[in-house]
């Protein structure tokens, strides 16, 4: 129990500090958004670039982990999407709900958690999972929303716009640039490495404080629509991943444990940003993020207690 507390306390402690700082007006109303931009455009890209530029290829590329995490995540997304469609929801709304049930917060919570639990070796699975969530899952959700809003027309245009948006995403470009740099065989110049390290080291505290400040924002009443989404995210997603990682593909211990921990993470802010961008009702999405973040303290503790 002491191990679980010392592992999770720094992560959720920073989230709590961000929450309290915003609720007490120690940081302003735009703090969450500005810290988020700082992390997305400077800190996290620096961390991802350095990790991929200096790692050996075998440390990053693990096909079994990619298959397990992708299969479990997409299965949860597809199952939730079909369920919501059969309940009469429009495709755009069903796509947002499915994203809320499967979009793990791998960047803001997953990376620091894996580093705390697994050491520096935990960065590699967290990095791979982040790429899957941000690029593959998010892209599929955007296409679903676009098709729904266009009544089934314009698939080619939607796909093109999504592809262009992903190419402009610093969280996609930075690790790809790091891989390309790695392939040249030349190390990172010391001055540049020092600059990137300073920015990368700021990722964890800034990301978690930003998330806490976001959660402190006023939540619109959302009925009970969030409850099944939170249950799917915190229970079904890690359970399915555990089954695939330990009993189907039998991943190495570190990668198997990382896969389950990453799938047990709360819902990230991506679905909320997508709902806001398309001017859809974001109450269910924001409440799902809030409740799943609070509930993940319990589910992540259980994972740490039960996983070998």
C-alpha cells in the first residue's frame, strides 16, 4: 500500500494543486489553456523528440505492444460507437461518446505515471501509446464526427482535412523528427540537448497542473450519460487490455504492465477539445473527464496492487 501511495501521490498531488490553485484564483481563468499550449507546443514535443532521437530502435518499436494497445482501444471505441448508434444517437454524438470511453490520458498522466512506476524504461511504451491515441484513435473519431455532420458525404474531404491536421500536430511531428534524426546516427548537440532537456523536464508538472486547472472549471450538468462511459473507460478498457497482454499475446512483463496501466488511465482532454471545436454539447464529455480522473485513483491503485 505504501508503494501505491508513493507512486500515485506525486501524480495526483500535482493535479490537485492545479485544481486548488484555480479554484482559489491563485491562477487565472486562462491558466489551463495557456499551460496546455505550453505543454503541447514546447514541453512534450521536446520530451518526445529527445526520447526518439536518442533511443535504440528496439526500445521504441515493440509490435506486440502496438497490437495489444491498438486492438483494445479500437475495440472499446467501436463497441461504444455501435452501442450509442443502436440507442438512437447521431453519428457525430456517438463518435464523441466513443472517444470519451477509449481516449486514455497517455500524455498528461500516462507519461509521468509510467516513469514513476517503471522508471525511465516506462517512457517508451507511454510514447508509443500516445502516438496511437493522438494519431490513430483521434483521427478515426474526427472522421466519424465529420461524416455525421455532413450526413454521410465528403469522406474524402474529411480524410484529407484530418491528415493535414495531424501533420501540423507537434505531438505527431516531434517523435517522427526524432526518429529521422536517430536514423542519421548523429547525436544531439550538447547545447540543443540541454535546451530540450529543460523543456522536457517541465512536461510533467506543467501538464498535471494544467489538467487540474481544467478540472476546476465549472462543469455543466450532464445527467447520467457520463456514467457508462466512465465505467467502460476505467473497467472494460483495462480488463480487455489485460486479457490481450497477459493471456493472448503474453507480452514481456514491463510492456504488459505498461499496456494495462495506460489503458486504465482516465479520459484525456482530447474529446472535450473536439466537442468544443465542433460546437457540440460538451457537458457529458467534460463530466466523463472529471469523474474518470477522480475514479482512476482507485482503478490505478488496483492495477498496481494486482499486476505482477
